[in-house]
C-alpha cells in the first residue's frame, strides 16, 4: 500500500513521460499508480490511472483505449473527485480531437477547464487551453510538449493580468519565449527613450543583474533604430555581431534572432534577442511566432511600465506628504524645546497599542500620522502660556485647550482625501474623554474615533512620564495608577488593558528614543518577560520579592535614564 501523496507523485512522473512521448515509461508509472490506488482503495487514483492508460493505449494505436476511458469516467463519477473528472474529460477531449470529432472534443475540453478552475493539482490548464487554440485555428492534433509554442503564448497572455512587477514580467516573457523558440537564451530589452538606452533584467544564463547600454549599440540597438528583424545563421560571419561580449562571458553565440517589440500604435518599445536555436537555425516560422509573442508581450510590458510609473509617483507623493507632516510637527517642537519629541513618542506609543489590538497596516499608518500632527494647534497658543513654568490660571488653561480646535481647523483646510479627513478627526479627538467630559466637542464613548481614543492614552502617558516646565517626570507608580484609574472614565477600558499588556522592552524602547539609546542585551530577556501590568502590581506590593524588586529597579533605571543604577522608586 502507498500513501495518497505517493500515488500522486507517481501519477506526476507518468505525466512527465507522457509529455515527452515516452509511452513505455509513462505506462510503467501509470500502472504502478493503478496498483497502489487499488491496494489503498483510492478510487480517485484508480480513475485517473484508467483515464491515462486510455490515453496511452490510444496513442500507441491500441483500440481498447476508448473503452478504458469509459471505465475511467465511471470511476471518476463514483469518486466524485474534481481531479479525476478533469483528467477524464481531458483524455476524452484528446481522443475526440485525434478522431477529428472537433465539436465533441471542444465540449470535453471546456468541461475539463471548468474542473481545472476549481482544482488543477497537475497543472493541465495551459495544455487544455493549447488544445482549444489548436481546434480554433484548424490545426491537426499533436501531443502537447513543454515547449509547445501555443502553451508559451497562453502563459505570456496570462502574465498580462497576473504580473505588474516589470522585472518579474521580463523574466517570465524571456523564459517562455526561449521555450517556444526552442532556443538556448532569450533576453527582452526595453527602450528607455528618456535616456535613449536599452535595458533588461537578465535572467537566462548570465545571472540576475540589470544590463543597460546606448540604444544605438549592438543588434538590439540596430533593430530598435531601424525596425528591422535580424535573423543571423552564423554570428561570427556577420559584421553586425560584436564578439567581445562572448569573450567577456565565455559564451559562444551561433545563431541570433533579434526583433523589435511594437505596441498597438506600431511604436517600438523594445526588442527580443534570442540566441542559439537548438538543433538548427531560426526559420520564418520562428519569426512569425516571435511576432505573435510580441503582440501579447507588448501589452503586458506597457501595462507593467505604467503601473511602475504610477507606483513611483505614489512613493514620491507619499514621501513629500510625510516630509510635510514631519515639518509641521518640528515647527511645534521649535516653539518649546522642553516638550520637543512629545509628538514622536506619542506616535510610538500609539503604534504599540495599534499592534497590541491587531490594527491593520493602513489604519496604523493613518493613526501614526495623526499622532505626529495631534498638537499642531499649539502653533496658535501664546508663548507665555505654552512655556509657563508655574500652574496655569483658569483663563490660561482655557486658552491652551484651544489648541485642539486649532488643530482641527488647520488640518481641515488640508483635507485632500478621505484618509486625511480620518487623520484630522483622530488628531483633534485626543483630549476627548470616554465619559464625555473632555474637549473640545465633548464626545463620549464610541463617538470618539478609535484613533482618538488610542491617542488619548498615549498622549497622557507621555505627558506625565516627561519633564515639563513646572515638574519633573512623575513617579512611575503614580503614572500607572492614573492610567488604570482613568479606564472607563477618561480612557477606553479595553485600550488601557491593551496598553498595560505591552511588554517592557517596547516601552523602554520609546524612553530610549529620546537619547538614541539601546537596551543592554543582558536586560532584554527580563524586559521582554514582563509588561506594564507587572510593574503596576509589583509596585503595589508592600514587600516585593527580590525577583520582583529586580524588575522594578531595572525598569526604573531606564525610565529615569540612570544607566549606572539609581535609587529604587516605588
């Protein structure tokens, strides 16, 4: 008995020999798959083996092939297995095609394709599509091979919608063109008209590297400039060939087919260069095939280039946008050096909370931008209030509260997209409270955007763990009590819970960002093992254990920026 995986592997080996037209070897593997399937009572394997045996028998001229195919169909229906049904329909399509029953063959091939759309573990879709193309083009039946030109055309056509990465697309087109042309090497060059250069990502035979040269050099340059097709049967006897390339690479070029690639407007966008036809020279049929490949390839290449340009433009706009945001935040830092870095730390704490609750990447990115801009409204606050070293009067406190409204007004004028409106909403909500007593709109509960509720936790935590004009850092015990006691009134209870679950190494990382410091490797395991809940609970103990006290001391050392240790704080 064999496992189902063993049976499938044996069937794959049989299929590979079928593709090579080695029917005797194929029959050995299919017979083996049949025996293994029967011993294991694997009905699907029995059906597949019977269907493929029918294919082999028919191809060898054995009349029992059709009846065996019927047996395979019966077993396929019994198994109700998609793959068994697919292969039986494919085999029946082949037999009817060979018998010139083309309408019947097309019905079976289309049925096979429907099954393949659900499951195609033996990768037969391309071969089935090739058969259909042969039928539609009035071609005679012939057994499919891996280098069947129509298979390559199908694969290249699929790449139009499947690939947008230009380098990967060049490799796929080059590989499939080489297969279709039965050549040793193929390179697809693109014409960069701005620099008047030809370039490509070389994948076949000489490693992965970009090559680039003037568009008036070499055979590829010649066909791009002239629009002519060059078919050389003896490279070294043609004056247009440059043997120096062979000398530098150790390769020996014999035959060359070089042809321009044109888009739908008949404009040249690049060139194919195919080297060393296997067992002969490139023929007129090869030229026609390369023209057909070029028709599909040009669409794919232009789409990929357009996508690449759009992606580059998006990256540049994103960089400009982020630079603009950083500049706005820096302008606030310049107003008051003692609070410089606050927005950056709020962004880092907010990002940690976002990670803890599993926020997706896009929403996290918007949150971080809102955190960077959340205090931009302080530009409109008087210096005498912003930098005051004592307690604020009621009038001064009301004035400084206005920074949230100013933040909203500034960012609202910059609204250019739905994303920016979300950023504006989050940034201007960081002083709202869960119970509705915050400012400036007195929102409560879920009326406050999730980003605003996250910023509220991050903003308060950083404010009371940082030095201010009128006080030093608050003791960490007091900090954690304020955050915990505010859960459900000031803060979203669930977000406080998530924040206190963040491990100490991540919190310390934010502390150290102010000084570009690093965590000592010896301390890292301890910090990773504990979170803010642990620190709060250990500090609440009257007599913490030596291990608990060690964690408290270690965390305080980083919190108070005392690399050589300092007084214990509880």
